[in-house]
C-alpha cells in the first residue's frame, strides 16, 4: 500500500459544512479500477474521485468518478470538488484562471476565482419529452400527483436524469418519495420556481428555484443527493432553452436534508456555467 494525497471538499455550501462533500484521491495513476471502486464504496459518499495524468494534452488532469456502486462519466459537484482539491494540492493550470478537466464525457472547462468555481455545462446525452409511462413511474416513486407536474424532460448528461418541473417551489419541498428498494434504476430531478416565473428571485435571499435529486440503484432504495451539479446543469439547459428561466439565476438544493446548497447559473460565450463555493474540509493522505 502507498500513500496518496487526500482531500474532502464541501461543494456548493452557503456556509461551512452546508453543501455536498466529495472525497478526492490525487496522484492515483497506480490504482486499479477495483481499488478505486472499493475505496469509493468505503468512503460511502455520493461520489469519490481519482485524479490521474491526462491523456489529452489540452487537459490539466484526468478524473474518474465513482459512486458507492458504479463509475460515472460525469458529475457536477465532484467536478468542482476535484478542481478545488487539485488546486489546493499545488496544481497549476495551463491557462491562468481556467482549469481543463478530462473525464468520461471529454474535456470540461472550469473557471476559478478564490473558492468559487464553475464548470461549463456539458451537452446532454439525452433530451426531449418524456413518455407518459416514464412520467407515471417517476410520479409513483416520488409520490407525486400527476397534476402537480407542469412539464417533463430528459435531462441526461451522464447519470440518466429524468427532470420534472413542478407547479411551484413549495411542491418540490413537500415531496416525500417512496424509498423502498426496487430492481430498476432511478435518476429523478425535480424543480419548482419561486414566484410566477422565478426571474425575480422571489425565494429566500433571491433564490429563483428549488431543486431536489433522487437516485435509486437496483436492489436499493431511493436516496436524496444533497446538492447536484450535473442535474442543475442539465435542468438549466432545459429551462433556459424553453424560455422558462433566464441566466443568471440562483437555485437552492438540500433544504429538506438540512443543507443550504446554492448553485449559480450564468451565461457566457454561448455556454451555461454552473458554479458555487468550494471549501477543503479535510486534508491529509490515504493509503491504498
């Protein structure tokens, strides 16, 4: 076993320990896929990442992202947390002020200014309307009245998100899903706006939208992810392209879990940028 630099980073928090943590193992080129999967299962966080040497010369580093059960091609809060850990460990980007990450969906650019980082929302792998049968499954698992769903869209940029727009923010906060184990997967994202359009930032501290994310693995119950960058990225692409919201705006996530995650959505050079605060909470080494 060898020592590897380790960071645990709080991402999207509106204050200390109020966001979503991610474990980051740096200098991980010598680890096998099996070792990575075992470590990720052991940390028992929603994601654990492993920083490797890039294969693309344009990238500053390559990252592999694992849940407790599988590897993901992309995830949002691990992307921001990994960049923060890499910078904290002395990483120097090729382009000042911009980090380029290589991962399963290709190159993902990030901007950084102090503890604030943002990534360019990657293209969705699947978009468009959701069949009514799939909406019915989502409503069943989330214990939603179909009448509360204003619109449904595939917002998959890696994990497999199915997005539901509810009639308002309070309807999002009121959801209490069925957490019983199922044999099928489930990646459900729900969003509701404050005020008539959300553009006025009528929610707490100017928040425009309330977001929640629910994930179910085969044989396991449905659990809620505290603050989810990938979902907020694809939801932003959906809602802005549909004219329902316009960037810039801020979303809140994690309220029901006692967190206070804040996700900023901005537009620049034809891209949406998903950002938030990052803070290294744990720093040390891990043996693997």
